[in-house]
């Protein structure tokens, strides 16, 4: 393999299209960069640059060689950072539905700080499925059936739907006459729940929300009955700000999944976060 100094000079000169600019960036003289390039061309027996009146231009062979050299330097840099700079704070960007963020991830942040003290989350909340179409992070948490084209998925939750309401409403007897709070999208399933539970439903629909967490706050305030998504409502059930209205739960094939691109490798910090999240979800589901 050619010496790394020759390759560094080649990469900088190719990127900047100028030997003098490459020398300034590398802290070398222009003569040293020129010599490195000449030695490299002699070693490869190939002309890598065309010398112009002002600057240089890559030859076809040089243009073909450049991306491989840049990729190799990037691999060395990333590996060095991951293996020998573990104390550096590393940011993990992740896109998350707002309800999962507020009800699951945010309460877990103290545990994350203890388990991974050098990982900092850059958390972007998602309100509509189309938000995922925008360029973003490698890691996403998505709600669905587990099929996400071009992405690998780890299941985090299995959704179970159960009616819940504020304790004051639950004391009033027949809850099936309460106003029914609605959540737009996949959880708008009151009719399916009543049919599966073999109960007579009614059409007294009430307020409609674009996020589950907003509908849950309305239920806590006594605005009506909500078809609660477990495990998202589990904390509210434990602290008695919401109570179950029925023992029957409608199981859904849907749930939350931690997804990542099939075609790219996660960074060390992203892999650590993935392992931590899967472990925490597994512990909480026992």
C-alpha cells in the first residue's frame, strides 16, 4: 500500500483541485505535496492529475481512485473515534411519535443517563406518518405492523386496546353511555372494540385528537372515555389518574418498532442506544 502521507496529499489536492491549497490544509509545503503526488503516480504507474495553468484536474483514473481513498479515511476516523474516544459526548438523533416520546422515552431519560452517560438524544417528535418521508436520522420509532420498506425493525410494543376514563366518570355506573374520545388514524377503533367485546356501542362521539397523548390528557380531565393503548396508558393506570372501564382488551397486530436503514451501519452510540432501549422495554414488559 502507498504511504499514508502520499494518500493524504492526493485526497486533499483532489478535493481542493489545487496543490497549494492542499499544502496549506495539511501544514506542508507546496513542494512536499507535489512530491507526494509524483511518488504516488510513479508507484501506481498512472497519471492521477492533469496540470493546468491554474490548479489541477483529476484524470479519469484519479477520479475513480478518490472515493475509495475518502471512504478509507472516513472508516479510519470513525473507528478511531468509537474505539479510543469513549468519553466524548455522542449525539443520537431519533424521530419518535409524540405520544411514545412523552409517555415512554421521556420518563426513561434518567435511566438512560445512568446507563449511557456519554449519549445525548436529539429527539424529533413526529405527528404524521408523512413526516418520516423527510430526510432525517438513522433511527426512527414508528407505529405500524412491522413492515417498513427499506428498514429493519425491532418490535418495542404489542398494542392492546382497553377503555379508560377518569376515576370520577368511572363511578357513575354504565360507562358505555359516556362520550367517546377519538384519536385520528390507526387507533380510531371504538366500533371494532365494541364488536369484539360483544357490547352494544353507541354513536355518541366526542372530541377528536391528532395525537394519543392529547386524547389521554382529555380523558384524565373527565372529557369522556378513551380507547387506551397499552402500554402507553400503563403509568396512568398505576397512579390512578385513569381507570379501566372493562377487563376486555382488544389485541392489535400493530405496535411501536425501532427501525433503522437496511443499507447502512449504525454508529457505536446508536448501537448502544438500541441495545439499551430494547433491554429496558423487555424489563418493563415482564
